[in-house]
C-alpha cells in the first residue's frame, strides 16, 4: 500500500533533561515548532502526561496556546487530550477558545488512556474509570458542543459553537480503531511506543470506516521515533538517551533525560532485548540514508497518510538537527511519489 505525498508532523512531549527547568523546556518547544514550521512540518501536537518528571506536557491546552501564539501557519493540537481525565464541556470550551484565537490551525486529538500511573489517574479524577467506559459518548458530546445546533441546548459551550476544530481519535490498541471508523474521524496510532497492534488497528479502521461530515475518506496517522544525525555512529550515540529513558519506563524508575554517552555493550544488549524491541520497533536511528530507507519501508507497509515523529534527544540543537534531517527525508520521499 502506498500513499501519495504523505505528510509529516511533530509529536512533542516537552521532555525534561537533567539540569533543565520546565521554563527552558517550553522555550525549546516553541523554538522547535518555529523551525518545524519553516521545514515544512504539517502539524505540531503536544501530549498529555502527569506526574512524570521527565515530561512537562501536562497542561496540554495551555502549551498549545503557547505554541500557536508563537507560530504562523503550522497546525497545533493535542496528541492528545486524555478525555477521561477531563469534563467534555471544559475541553470544548478550551479548544473552542483556541480555535477562535487561531482559526483553522487547532486540532483536538482525543485518547482514553490516563497518561500516567493509576494512583495519579485517581487523583486527577476519582470517577475516571466510569468516564473510560463512556469515552465514545463523551467524544460525541464534544462534537455536540462544537455544533451550531447546540445553541438551543440547556448546557452550552458558547465559545465552541460553530468553531472549526477537527477531532482525531488516538489509539494504541484496536479499541479506538472501531470508534474512529464508526464516527468517521481521523485515526492516529501510537506506534512509537505500542506498535504491536498497528496493522490490525489500521485494517479495522480502513475496513469499517463510515464517511462523516468531517471526513469522507479514512485518514490515518502513525507515530514513530526518529533520531537522525550526520552519521549512523553519531545517531547511535544520541540514542543512548532514549535507551536509558525507556529502560526507566520499563522498570518503573522514570528519571530525567540523560545526556548521551558512547554506546556500551550493556546498552546495546538492552536495546536488543525482545521486550525493548517490541516497544521501540519503529525507532529509526541513523544517518539520513538509513532513516530514509526505514521510513520508506514503513510508509509502504502501512499506507498511512501522515507520519508523526517523536524524538527523545537530550541536546536541543541535536534535536532540531534531527528534525531538519527528517524533513529532508520526507521531502525527497514526497518528490519521488
């Protein structure tokens, strides 16, 4: 399967390196968004995570406003808002406001995972599990709040009514694929950390898709990890940050991002562990040609309309350079289509 001229975008987690402050991280996020805009990236999405010292993207809507206010044309949105953590009314009000401030540029990606551990999830919203079960209904409720017809309802999100903010369904398993297809919404899969059900989920989405007012044909996004550098050796060194970060996630010992070190035999063994490989199956690490080869293979196999790139790189300049190299890769791929 092949998609003509696939788009490419950024998934920003606002990762916090050791010795950095959230203020510095947010400044770097804006700088990355500005440079991504110039490099031709289509959208810049911010994730929602809580109680994780290595990730500063917890107040997602606030950060979206920060990024949108400092850029001109790149689409900015949530990858995503974890809806069971929130009231649908408040989400509609927040994104309706953003949509009015930055018309035609705001996306609302919705997921049902907590974005944190279960204890913290309970602290965020004690009735969260009830909201998880009602996720499809709450997505529809947000659609209703954005509709002009809701002006006659007793409960209104007046700042959202009639505002153009497209909805996206996020998923890391097959559950949300059914929902995205049934509602006729774009579907984004978290293959950057949960690749196991990528193809099954995409097949479900493509086969079950029903056209809607928002979308006439299926539209799919898949997220990957990319660490690109001037050489394979340099990229491998930069990847030691990611390896140690993911090891902390897998062992429950989450820490700040650490600066890269020379690849050791121990780290190499960790990166080749089956459990690690399953989680980071779609981590494309290398120089431009290697990353391009991996990306072309991924696009050919998945047929997704858009690739979204996450990148855990310690030094901001190295991260900007990685996104620059990947933009060159995608522009070359687009030119060959």
